[in-house]
C-alpha cells in the first residue's frame, strides 16, 4: 500500500468511528495536514448528519468550506464530541509530537475542548521514544532568540522555520536532537519558557483513540 492509501484507510476508520459515536447534529473538531485533509474529504460525504466543524487552521477551514461544511468559531461552541487529527510521531501510550504543519497551537486548543481525540496516521509515525521528528515550538517573534537559547540549555538544537508565520502571527522553532524520555514533564518545561506560545508535545492531553494504518489493516489503540 502507498503512504496515501494508508492515510486514507486511517481517515476512513475515523469517519466510521465518528458516525458510530457522534450524535447527529454534532460539531466535529477537525485537524490539519495531509491525513486530516483526507478525513475532511470523508466528512464531506456525510456532512448532512452534522451541524458543521471547528477547524484547527485556516487551511482546514478553507478545505471544509470548499466542501460546503459550515465552520464555527470555537468561541461559539460549547461541545465538541470528537476531534480528529494526524500526528508527526505517536507512542503506544498515545502521546504525540504535532505541528509539522505549524498548526500546533490551534490543534491543542481544539483538542482541549474535545471530549475524544482521535489520532489518524500510518505506521511510520509510531515510535518508542519521541524526538527524532524535530519538536515544533510556536514562539512570539520578539522572544525568538531568547527561547532558542533556553531550548539549547534543555539539550535541543532549535532552528527557525524559515519563511513561515503561523495562523496566529508567530514563528516556529523546530527543535532537533531531542530524545524525550518524559513527554509530560518536557511539554510542561518547554511551555514555561517565557515567549513560548505552546509546543508540539501532546502528552498532557494525548489521543484517546488511535487508528493506525498498517499493511495488515487499520489497528485500533485506545488509551
Ligand atoms: C499539523 C500537524 C499534523 O497533524 C501533522 O504534521 C501530521 O501531518 P500529516 O498528516 O501531513 O503527516 O500537526 O500541524
């Protein structure tokens, strides 16, 4: 199977789960990235069952609206039963690194509101120890150099994501050279650096369900 076929299989497992568990009329949380895009395309086929979606990025908002799916401002929504998103790395305990697409802050906010976080990805994303994928850190522009120095003290090699500005008007430092033994602790430590908006570790609030696409089929892992 190609990487795209694996991603699609995972997205299809997620839409089946949404249909089985979210009540008709619900608002669905939707993530960002190539796998989330395939989920959006699946959601389009059943869009009449739901009131609409909350998007974790401008790119996903546009894709949802392109399919005629209503997109709500999160401030107008009290209840998101399910949030579906991809990941850059995920462990068997369902902690993740996210933010390869730069949408980590909005993703973390929507994930915080959602009752159930469903992660969709292919088997290449499953790791024992996170950190091979550079950890994205969203930073207020004026704090970029200070935050970079602090990240070096934590053992990382931060690199500015050139030419990239987040949907929130900030920059991203991608931190290489990490081997994250304590994802919850490291997520907290990085978030405490002044000037950090948030970092791409999703360990404090990890996924609840993972649909992991493999050559042998889609495996379901629950927290
Ligand atoms: C975007 C993300 C994505 O979920 C992550 O980068 C995975 O993307 P893809 O499905 O394209 O591999 O966190 O900020």
